[in-house]
C-alpha cells in the first residue's frame, strides 16, 4: 500500500495522472520472485519498468501483502473485484489484464475486503 499526497505524476505510457490524497493499493503478481518484487517497491524502485515503479520510486510502499501459490488469474480476479468497489486509475498496471486497473484508492475497510477475498480462495495474506 502507498500513502500519497495530492499530486500530478507522469506514469510511463499513461502520461500525466492526477492522484488524490489517500491510501492506494496495487495488485500485481510476482511469480516465484514475488518477495524480491515486493521489496523493489518497499525500497523504492530505481528502474522504471512497470507503471507501479513510477509511484514506488517516489513513494515507497508502506505495507505489502502476498498470497502465495495462487494462479495468475487470481490477480486479475482481485483487480476486477476491487474496481467495482474503489476508485481507480484507468489502465494502470493492466496492459496484460482484462481488469480496468490494478491501482486503487482504498479506504479503512480494505483489509476486510482482502481477507474475505483470500478466504474465498482458501488462502491467507502474509505481510512482507
């Protein structure tokens, strides 16, 4: 999760976007290197390879959670569900996904939403 102030940022191919102040959640996959990928965003990405790198290079992640041993489709399913609940940045992180976005402005109920999603999948979130 990312704590952001109101600002305008240039995000790669998306161009300039306006972000409201708040807490944002990024949904991504990391395969076998998921912890390495997560630490990239905790430490602040140096190279900008993905949309989220433009955020984490300026504002490192404050909290990160992982669902281990899930199929790649679970990422898209979670992102699609969150797009029905939360405000999102269209096209962010979703160039290879049918979800509208993978970056959401969330509220204080987000952990309940995530826990319920994990429970439906028979999984538990692990904080990194």
